[in-house]
């Protein structure tokens, strides 16, 4: 799906933020087919003169405001995805180990009601790793 600039600006403004050029560019990169991208992948899709520090700060702001969510794959890999209509951060993701595709899986509940007495959680991250449907079909 192609991002129309008026939709991108409206989305950014719905979080109380102004639609600066870098913000519009980042949201345009993440808009559409639901693909999560690393900071490097986003940077590669932006114009060459994009400042890396500004990109980092904007990703951090977007994460804090709930515009996007950050998914920690492993110690070195973080991916960013448009929060969309499912804005709850405590949900599962499926990571394909073949093609690196990352999908939100809100249907898998992260139930933290059974924590021991006195424990309070801050956040929960669940990444299910395996092979996606597309890669599974390629193996047949």
C-alpha cells in the first residue's frame, strides 16, 4: 500500500506531533505492508543527506509516543514497526529465521496475571521464531 502524504501527516498529528520532513519520511518508510525495519534499513530508504542522530532521536520519540513500536529480536537487532490500530506494546511477534520477516501476533496473549505476589512488570516481549508460510512453501 502506498502512503499518501495527507494520511501520513494526519497519522503523525493524531499523536500530537508536528509533521516535520524527517517524521513524514520515516512514517512513509514504515507505512503499508506491515514490515518491521531496523534503523539501518530505514536509513537506507531515506534521502542520503539524512542526519543519523536526528533519525535516532525521531525513532526514540515515536517509540515513546506510541507512534511506532520497537521489537527487540536479539542483543544486536531492533526493528521498528508502525503501531497502527493495535497499539498495545505487550504482544507477541513472529520472526522468520529464513527471510527475517517480522509479524505482529496480537492473537497470542501475553498473560502476566500469574506473577508472584509483590512482582510488578514494566513490559513484556515475546518473539516466536520459526519459518513463515512463504519460506515454508519454498522448501517444498
